[in-house]
């Protein structure tokens, strides 16, 4: 008789645990939010080196975003970013008016948690932008960069392979980027 009571209690406990775990997962799935976040336009000026080089850094800097604002927008007081990746990345020339990307053979965008870029992850690439192009829409690779986030900031670097000398003394450009992230409440 005692064995039957213990067995019944174990079955009830196991069934309750399964129902609880299953319902928690369903609640988590229902409250998980996929968010698209457009980074602010990053404007910069590239001044080509006077020596002939085929690999150059076009831009390097820190990107910050306000995770609390994103969470509040979706009605969450706290949350965890489970996945964050670039879904869009482009580079555009604004000046001088005659400037284009004919001097560029490829470009690469890298992300890191630190300004030394050790380690770094490639998040977007472009090759042969096309004759006369003023904008390069880079191909993103859906690489999860959540491990590079440090208090809602990370570093980005855009490098390029050139055809040799860049035919301009300076080039004004800007970067546009869109992040796709999955946020779950804690």
C-alpha cells in the first residue's frame, strides 16, 4: 500500500513537472520578440594614404545602442539578447560629387567587443561594386554577434581592398546598418 502511494505521488510530481516546464517554454516563446533596429547613420571622412596600398581601413569606431529603450518599447523591464545579427549593411559616398567606388575591389565589415579587434567577426562583405557606384550594398552573413556586445556597445571596422591609388584627396561617406535581434524577458 505504501509503495502504491509513493508511486502515485511520483507520477503526479512527474506529470506536474512536465506540464510546468512545457508551459514555461510556451510562455517564453510567446513573450520572445524579434526586433529590427536601425543604427544611426555613421558619417565619416576617409583620407587616402599618400603611399600606395591595396588594403586600407575606411572606418573604425564604437557603436552604442540603448537596450533599455528597446526593451521598454516592447513592454519589457529586463531581457536577454539571444541572437543579434546585421540584416543590412551599406556604404555610400556623399562627396566629392564626382567620387565613386571604382577604386575599390572589395570591402569587409568586422565587429569586435574591443578596439583592437582581437577577436573579430566578419558580418558583411562586398566585391566589385560596379562601375560608377556611389553606394555598396554589402552582403550580410547572419553572423550572431551577441558575444561581442559589452553594455550595449561594440566596435565596427570597414576595410577595403583597392586597385592602387585612390584618385581623391578625401571622400565623405556614411554607413547604414540594420540589426535583427531576438529578445527574451528574464
